[in-house]
C-alpha cells in the first residue's frame, strides 16, 4: 500500500512538473483527441487528488508505555495515510525535552500540520510559537495545549465527564444512597493524574462534583485525608508511584482497615494498585472496587478476572477520525466537525473542540461495548 502510494505520489509529482513546464493552464481534463488514461494513470490522478497528496503531518505522542497512545498513533497514521498524507509519528517516552526536540525537528522538516498530545504542554509554548511563525497549524490531540495562541482545534473526550462517569459508577456500585441512610461508610483513596495534564485536573473536578457530598457527610471516609488534586496527583501518570502509594497505605498506619474503594484515574494505576493489594494479601473476599481509564486490553482482562472493577472506554478510532477531519480542515481549508466552542479555554483562547463521549465499562457490559463494538476481539481478551 505504502509502495503504491509512493508510486502514485511520484507520478503525480511528474505530472505537476510537466504542468509547470507547459504554458497551458493546469487542468485535470485530458485534451481532446488524447486517449483515455490507463488504469495506473487514473489511480495516480486519484492519488494526486487525495486531500493529503504531497502533504506531511507530524504527530507527537507522549509515550508507548501505555497501550492507549500506541493505538491512538497507529489509528491516526493509518487514517491519514489512507487520505494520501505522509506521516511522521514520534513518541517521546514521557521525556519532556525529547518531545520539544521532536516537535522542533518536525518544524525543521516543514510538515504541513502538527498533531500534538503533550507530555507537559507548559514546556511546548516556545516551539508552538515557532510553528506558528513558520505557518504550520497545530491540532491539540486529547490533551489541551495550554497558554498558546498557536493551536487551531482540539480533539478529545469530555474530560470532566470521565471523572463524573467514574464517580457515578462508584455511587451506584456501592449504593452510597442506601449506605448514607443506614449510617454506613466505605473507605476510599484517590489516585489522580499528572499535574501538568489539563485532563487530570478536569477529571478530578468531575469526581469531586459527585463524591464530595458523600465525603462531607462521612458516607465515604478517606483515611489519609488526601482528597484535593494537589495531594492526589501523580506526576507523568506513573504506575510505579501509584503502586508505591498503595503499598504505603496497605502496609502503614491503615494496614488493619480494609480499603473499600481505590478511585484511580488510569488503568496503569489500577495495575499498580492490584499488585500492592495482592502483596498485602487481599483476596476475592475483601477485594476493593478499583476504577480506571482507557479500557486497555489488560484492564478489560483484569475486569473479566475480577481484579479491576471498571474502566472508561475511550474509542481511539473515533478520536483519530475527528482529529483527521481537523487536519484536513487546516491543510485544505475545509470545515471540521466541532461540537464544543465554550469549554476549553487554554488561558489565551477558547479552542474549538470535538469532544467524544466516554463510556463506563465493567463485567456486565464489556461484551456489548468492547467486543461487539469491535474494539477487542474475544480471542484477544481470552489470550
Ligand atoms: C488521557 C487518558 C490517559 C492518561 C494517561 C490522559 O491525558 O486523557 O486517557 O489515561 O492521559 O496516559
């Protein structure tokens, strides 16, 4: 496919050169009297007409340490290549400086558009300004690019909605209303996302909007007292740090008291919490409710095995699709689909956005949402 595209692009370049060399106006119509184009030429003409023909998109992704970003990158690369774009896809393995250099290099290559899922968007403002000066438009992917006027569009999920979905799941699964009436309580600890990621801040807001009243009246008891974002955020979404926190909790001062709910903002945290619980001797009998985000393959397997209670399914295929319409818009002057023009203020401008809807998945609905939806096959989940 790649070879075919390269061939088609090469042909289209030859055509373009020939057109430039002639004095006749550029036309896609064959002059009267010429033969119908051969099949290969038709394909070449079609490829030359493809929205991405002759254009390159630079995609800067945060890390391959978590499955979701691998899927995001792969989905976007495929969809863009299908439209004729060349794609430069790079991962920075959560190294902020590496991401800055990768974006700088893409600007040096004069890509036609940049798609950035930031590690620390605060560190990118200078390169974003460089891109703007070079006339390269930027799309913020999943994570909002803060403090810059160089961003054209934002493709993401309803990030506060992720938080409310997690919290509402907890309220229902533990029937907190009944617990409140009966004067019962559950212990809960919070594991929130990276402080340099706007998504993490919004997610925490969404969670607290729902759970704060239960914390206030004692239906939920946070033994460590750590409920604020500042106290519960985990830099770079580190699984190791989440595991360490869980180990400290389970072996320390609160070791004698079962943890009922681990309110975790990420599947990676849930894996770390699971390891800590197993090491501390937790069994099916006292296994807590553990939340997550991304519905990674391992997370869904853990849900089936009863080691994680739920996750938030975010269809990265759909997100990639929405982002691709934005790339086309900035490169070819078309209109992308936007469904939010008020929420995502990056401190400089309100970035026009398309927000996909996050969906809570657990053992009761993963078959319908994940398997029937074609996200993972039953074989993948069984393997
Ligand atoms: C994304 C989440 C992801 C997290 C850690 C966030 O910005 O929105 O889907 O779990 O980063 O990678």
